[in-house]
C-alpha cells in the first residue's frame, strides 16, 4: 500500500511538472519565498500550497521536500507526510537529520519496525547522539511489548472482490459480512463520497465449499448503506447498523448529515421483520457497530455522541426489565482521542476492538481486553493479525481460537478484504504451591501438567514456583504430590488475552494418625441391612473423597481427636446425610453406625425435583440468583415446609477459572444468595446448610462436552435433600 501511495504522489508531481513548464526560474523563486514565509509564520496550510506548486518545477529540491513533509505533519495529514518523507529519503542529498526526523515521525505513528531501521542507520553514523540512542532503546521496548502479545496465522478468503468486504459475523454456520460489491440485476446507486456502490449485507455458507456469495436478509434492504450487524445467541434477533433511513424516508441532522443508527429486527415465519429503532438513536450523531453478550443482556456499540474522549468511542448498556439502560462510555482506559471502532464480545468475555489512537503497527489496529478480570491489560494483537495497514472488525467462532477479520493490507483484491485466522499464542503459566493453613511455600515431590491434547510436562524442582507455557484459551490438568500432604488433582486454564496466568495451589496436611482406627458403617434405617454409599466425603476442614476397601462396604478412617469434621454421604434411593462428627479425647469406641432412610415412591414423586429444577446456575463471576431458578427454589421450600424431618444441603461450586481461594468465596456467596430465599420463607436456618466446594470438586468433563458448557455446569448450587439427625448422647447419632 505504501508503494502505491508513493507512486501516486510521484504521478501527481509529474503532472504538476508538466503543467508548470512555462514557469520561469524567477516565478519559482517567488513561490519558494512565499512558501518559506508562510512556513515560518506557522501558516502550514498556505505553505503546503506554495511548496507543492514549487515542487512541480523542482521535484528534487530537498529543502522543499523537507518543509512540505513537516507542514503535512503539522496539519496532521499523516499519509501525505509519510509519502513526502519517503521521497525525501530517496533523494541522495537528504541529511542525517532528515532520517532522524522521519524516525521520530514514524515511531509516533506506531510503526516501530521502520522507526528502528531508520534509527539504527542514523546511529551507525552518529554514535555519540545520546537522544537517538535513548529513542532507539524506547523503540526496542515498544517492539518487545507488541511482539510478545497475541499472534496467529492468517489466510486470505476466496470470497473477496475488488470492492470492500468487512465486518464479518457468524450465524448458523454462515459468514455474514458487509460489502460494497456490485449486486447483480438489482444494482444500487453509487455513493458520492468515493464512487463505490452503497454497502449491503451478504452471506456465505462456511460448510458448503461450492457455495456462492448472496444477499442476506433482502427484506431489510434500503437505497443506502447497510452493514455491521450482530445477532442474539438464539440467532433470531438482529441488530443492524445503517443510515438514518426508515419507512422510505432519509433523515438528516441539522448540518445535513445522514448519521448511522442501530435497528432491531426479529426472525419470524422465515423472514426478518420490519426494523425498529434502538432506544438511544439520535439524528444528530451516529450510533453503530453493535455487539451483544451471549445472554443478550449487554450491548457494546460505537458512537461519536457528545461527551466522549475522541472521534468515536465504545459504549455499553444493559437490558434491565426488558429495557436498555442509558449508554455508558467505557472510559479512557479503552477509548482514546482518536477512533475506537468495531467492538466484538466473545462468548468467553473478551472484548476485541479496533483503534487508531494507540501504539500499534499502523492505521487501525486490533486490540483485546478480558472483561472478566478487573485489572486486565489491553492486549495488542501482533503481526500477522495486525499490519502497517488498517486491521479491524475481528470475530471469533464460538468457543474456539479461530475467526475472521478485515484488512486493507498489501496483497488483497479490493479496498478492504476478509481474512480468516487461527490464534497461536502460547501463554506463560505460573503455579505457586503453598500450605493451606499458614501459606508457607511448599516444594512438591512431583508436579505434572497435562494439556487437553494429552501432552504432559513433569516438573521436579527445588522451588515452589513453576513456570511453563500452554496454549492460550485451553484447559489443562495439574497433579501434585508431596509426602505428608493430600495430593491435588485439578483443572486450570489459560486465557487468550492474559499472556501470563498465576495459579496458587494450596496443599492440606494429612492429619496425624491416632492410635485407634474408626470403622464407619452405614445401614438401612428400616431393615438394618448394611449399605455402601455411592459417595462418601469429608467436606470440612478439607475436601477428601473416601473409598471403602472392605467387603461389607464400611469405611476405615484415621481421624484426629478434637477436630470437627463434616461428612457427606449419598446413595441412590436414600436420603443423603450431611453431618458433623468429633472424636472425643476419651473416646474408646472404634465403630460408628449411621442409618440412611429409604425414599418411598410416594416421597420420591412428591419430594424429588425434575433435573431442570434441581440446580441453580449462575453467570460467570456472579452470585445473583436468576429468575429461571425461582421455580426450583420454591419447590424445595414447599418440600421442607411439608416435611419437618428433612433438611437441604446447598452444594455450591465455581468453575476452575480464577484463584481457588476466590472460587471458594464465590461459591459460598452463591450458596448464601440461594439460602436467603429459604430464610425469607421462615425455614429454620439449621435446616439449610451450605457446602461451598468452590473449584475443588468439579463435575467430570464428559466426552465431546465443550469447555464453555463444562464451565457453565460448574457455576451452580445443587439442592441435596437430607435426613435431619440429632445428637442425643455423646457418640450416638440418631436419624
């Protein structure tokens, strides 16, 4: 693209030269004097006119080129300034100072590679210039910051045309995108600004390799621009950007501009319904480029409305009680004095956007931010995702590291072309191992990290900190062993937009083995027959699954005296047990019997919940009980009100993202939010107990189950109906 710009400028200068042959040398001298006079008076606009006219006569004059480049720089016409600088440096009479000034100019526009090349050339001849050496160090640091960030492989799509293609989005295995290409038979008129056809929506089947590009949603077409669209997760609600045109009428602002607006359409009876305006559209400024969260309750969009930080800013608003809240500017951490455009929110909570107001490789560059982390950094997407041209409108396929974006980089067919990409970032993972009680550092005897594709990395070292790399956006398992401690077997994650992730794993000391062994025996309450629970766990003061190696199904346990333990037992067809146990200092018995009460058919029909009502699910990093859970909670409350011999355990979990300590806190918070419904209904608090597992006991991941679904299933509170027991005498438990 740069060569094209330079060649065009050369052509322009040649035209000027041809037209200006009749000028005399005296005329040129007068022009030069007027140009220099205007330049010295900071009248750069007038100086540009004189310098261009004079260059038409003497195109090799380095003084004219130097002043013209600086004048264009001063009026912030970066493209022309860059072209003139390049012509100046191609002139054999340019000075080292010209090279330095160009390096400063290009560095300030984010082209660090070219700035480094020019500075190295300058420094090779000016080794004692401390300011140049300092600037070179700064540029090297800029390059390091950019190149350490997210990278990937890029491929040009075969559906591009000589016109613009951009703003891709995926719906029903189809790629919907915006294009200014010619529409067969039904041609639209051209746009006066650039002489191209008005923008429209097109679709392409990603599965059918022989598919052809065709118009999308013809029923929403207009005579003007349509483009940059997003869809709710059910693919039946469309949010469309287009000119302020509705019901056959084009509306303009006070200054005569037809601004952009967001329109909403529903898919009904096989077609898209009539458009309705977004609540915060305004005739006097533009709103567009929408993207919406997977639950349909948060929208991000772009606007140049008053009160922003620059050209166009990114805003957000939430749907509350069926209505969109007032838009909120995303703030100066995201928005700059220039333009932020084309936001896209992935299902994992990553916000991608384009900006020309940050350090980048040139023009619009792609950036990402993990919205799930409060202090997350904005990540710059390194080459080849970004280039020295405009790169923008990135989208990801659901739950993957693959996607599409647009760019006007060299090698394309048109103004903007569509590209596919696959992210290849390898993130740094740091694991810290500590004692769960005093938080002292522990050196494990063995630590093994295994990725999802079964690649294992065994680390045995002399440190409590382990650092290694894993693919971004994937889960991996970690197993730790240390003599005298319970082993750890858990699942951790890496994040596409978090180049470094630290996980703190807390190991729990094995209890001191007492002199006597305890035998826990479970029996049927009605028949007295021995039972073997399907699940038997210690859940406090630590979580441990207990296994029976005895023929009768009983359990031999080593428990410390004076420690308060909490147990949980569950067997199909019986009410679960959730009870506390403390081995007295003078206890002489080594056998404890526990009775489990059968659930009758009548009780099962009356008291057991359908699967879709037996669990409360939560959004990521949230502890707000959603309306969809109210029916299940009300059902459990009714069961407890009708049967005073029952209690309920609220088994609370969090997915494996985030620190373990925080996940346990979050799980407890979710359980408390659920418990409040019971307390408010006058259920005895002692009958509603909390078991906050956090991420210590995740559900087993099923074959073929996506990480997104597995995470969702672990963000929950399960209802477990239990039999009430009372402690009548020491060491005697009655149910």
